[in-house]
C-alpha cells in the first residue's frame, strides 16, 4: 500500500518543474492553469527564477504546489498506481487536497498565494523566528519553550521525526530557547532562514484572514483519505478538510504522528510528489524500513516507477 506525500516550503529551486512541463503534456497543462489563475507567469518564475523572487513566501507557496501537481499529473499519465492515502507537510496539504479531488488547481494556487501573504504580514520581518532542534525529545523541548518564553510566544511548530523538532515564536524567545536546548542536551539547535514564524500562535491573524477566503471556496468530498497536519488523522469530507486547513496555520505540523498513522494502516511505500526530497528524509528517520521515492522530473519519475514495481 502506498501514500502520496507533498512537500511544503523549503524545497524550492529555480528550474523546478521545467523538465516535467517539457516532457509531459499533462504537467504542462497544470502550469498553464496556474498562470491563468494567478494572472502572471508563475511557470517562468519556477523555470527561470530569479531565486530571490522565488523565495518570497507568496511566490514559493503557489510555485511548490504547482510543481507538485504537475508531477502528480505526469505520474498519472505514466500509469502510477492510485494512492491509498494522501498527506502534505504544511503547504503540501493543499497539494494533497488537489490530488484527492477536493480542490481545483486554480482555487488552490490563488489561496496559497494569499496564504503566503497573510503569513508574512502577520508578523513584522525580524520579529519572529524558527529554529530546528535535533536530539531533544518533545516533552523536554516543551519545557525548554516554556522556560524560554518569558511572556512571549515559543512553541513546537513542526514535529518532524523523533530526532527533529522545529520551534517557532518571537525572535528573542527563540534565541533563548536555542541556548537552553543546547544546555539541556540537544545535539544541535540552529536558527532557520525563514521569512516568518510559521505554525505558532503568532499566525492567528493569518488564520483568521485565510478562514474568510476558504469559506468562499468549494471543497468536494475527498476521493482518497487525507491525513491532516493539525490532527494526524484521516478525513474524507470537504468540510473537515477546510476546517483542518484553518487550524494548521497556528498549530504544529504533526508529521511524525501522520507517518505513524499511515504505517499503522498498512502503508509501506511513500511517494514524495514535488520538488526535493525533504519528506523522504524525514520518513526514513521515522522508520528505516519504509520505502521512499520522489518524483520531481522525468528521471526521478522513471526511477520511482521501477522501484514501486519491484
């Protein structure tokens, strides 16, 4: 049994999706649909950069989603087996909902572009931060965050794997948490290069703005169950999917628990659909016995096809 999983931010690079668009007409159509929906050539930004424009979160989010769905359509045209489940990391949950037949590409790219803007505008640049903490368990890290907060926001944001948790909040509190985490046994604690402190209470204004947009979009019931970030549980109704997207903005991404849910329900193969191999690395950290393949261009698509058939 397999799951298709979709990356979030952190996987973007100039040139992504170009090979898919050149080699697969179904992928090319996705880029054309996204360009029309947004009213500008997102495809050109994906294929040619410049990198500094691609790294702006309001561009990054629709770019990664579009490349992910282009990869999915290429896989479908190549005869890949249907997924038993879908899941996405943060932004990737929107890609997963397109894959499950709940959201249209046009609605998804417009919404995630606004989502990126709302998240960026929720906190002044420099006022918030995120840090990756390696080698400290969740309970100890919660105590570290509590001790570091001193009335500010500081909390776990991405529960990625047993040895990797990302925290988010006010910059000063995150700086204090980095020092405390090192004192209390973390192998590494490093600040991340991000434009905003995602998945923490500072994102509540973004969640409120996004809820208004999501209420105006049609969500069909899902053809494939989605494992949500907010709850690490399966949903199949469009209404449940919409509610989970609102909650995930200011709540932690429960990726470790999502993978554990999938494996408990028989999933042995994970197909990372979109740019990069971030999720494949996290899945292997969680369970070395799981099979992970990624699809981001024709070569990786063929390799994945062979691996899944073996």
